[in-house]
C-alpha cells in the first residue's frame, strides 16, 4: 500500500507541481487550498505526512501543525512546514519553536523534498539529504 501525503497550499501552481511530482513517486496525494479543508482532509485520510505552507487561509500553517500534533487520532502524522519567508526573523523563530517534524524552503527543491519524505518515512539515511539538489522555481 502506498504512503499518503496531504499538501496544503493556497498556491495552485505549487499544489499541482507537488501533486504531479509525488504521484510520480507512487505516493497517494491529497490537496487542500486552506487550513480548514487541510485539517478535514488529514482527519479523513490519516496521512503519513502533512506538507503545509505557513501562510494559508482559514487556519495558519503553524496552527494546523499544532492541531494535527495535538490530536490523539493523528498520532504519528509527520508535519513538514514550507515557506518562502524563512529569512524573516519572526517566521524563522516560530518555525524553529514549532512541533513540526521538518521545514522546507520555497522555491521547492524537489530532490531535497523527496529525500526528506523518505527520511521521515524511515526509507533513507540522513546523509542522503546532502546530495546535490536540482532546483525548481514555483511561482
């Protein structure tokens, strides 16, 4: 049975790119464009991984991460936050102080994302994350 991933982002182009890329790698992918729908999807699908942007409508990405981590029914769901705003001190501090399992910067490096997912699922070793990346610009 393939692993499930829920992606939450209000950027339709980013959602489409990630959905195509992850399905190519045999993951079941479910998408939502806001935090409320994302949480409902996570409750319904009980994915292995939730990937969420920070700045999304209805429920902020950090709040979505907390809700998932605090829900006993969702124990074991790994959370990856993503944002292009990591350099801003307030966001960096919030991300580093969050209970998310990891963070990925936009524009998304798909090779790094795949290695990160494999690591979170116990499929790759940490050193595999250091391989040279390919970068893909997501508008």
